C-alpha cells in the first residue's frame, strides 16, 4: 500500500481534485433560470489551506469536514460544485469519509474513489504550490435534477485550469457526481485565459 504522508497535501490533492470531477453539458432553455446569476453575500472560509466560498446560496452548515445545505438554483449548484470538488480533493484522513458520504452521489464511481482514497494519507493542509485559487465559474447546463459547472482556478505558478463538474439534486441537496470509472473524458483542461463571460467569484490571494 502506498502511504503518502502529507503535511501539505501536495500532489495527492491534485490527483484527488482531478478524480473528483465529471464532464457534462446541457441547455437550460431560453425560458429557464438565469445561469449567470451570481451568489450573494459571498464570504471566504478556509479549508485545508484553500479558500472556499460561503454565500446566501450555501453551504448552510458544515460538520466533520463536510459542507451541506445549498439552494436549489444555478448559483447554489455552482457553489456546491466548487465546495464539493475541493473538499473531496483535500479532506484529511479523519474527515474524507464524511465528505464522501454527505457530498457525493452514491454509486460505483463513489465506491471506487473510496477504495483508492484509503491507500493514501493526507494529514495536513494543501501545499501552497498545489492549492487551487477559485477565479469563477460558468454553469454550462441546468435542470432541477442536474447541473454542469465549469470551475476556473489558478495556481501559484500562475497556470490556470478549468474543471468540468456535475452536481445532482439528491436528498434535497446538491451533491457531486463523480465520473464513471470507465470514462475517458478529460475532467480538467489547462487554459491560457479565463473567458470574460464567467461569473467572477475570485478567492482572496
């Protein structure tokens, strides 16, 4: 068993961040909800060395590392996508199981993720060189049951990436849908520039 003791989560956090995402697309329709609506009253709360948004649209509560309680709306789905993806990526050994149970849709993908996670050890915050800083997001598809969200982040070397995520309305809350174990779709892409049309949700430096 490969045990990685991480005072800074380092490459482990990056690997889990990549694993904890899914691609998707969709069209909310011309008469659907406003996909460009921004969350309101945004504050930033640290988790394992990464600043995560907290807003009127959620999360309303957090316990044992898991954040829950998101509004059933596009901005609620977007904040959930950001929060769930990062928390799943860098939750320490004593909290990751609670994050998985409360923030991820059950299924084979979640089971496989958990099997892989037990082979690793994260005991401290994410190393600065690997910790993502949220820049904003774009909701690429939305229904009452499912939302796809592109999350844009920046790293300490000024490189930028877009993470393609999917959240589903499950148990009266938004939860992260992990990709199918057999999926060959890239969950993360490097980007040179952040599109101007994203909803800016820039974390403090």
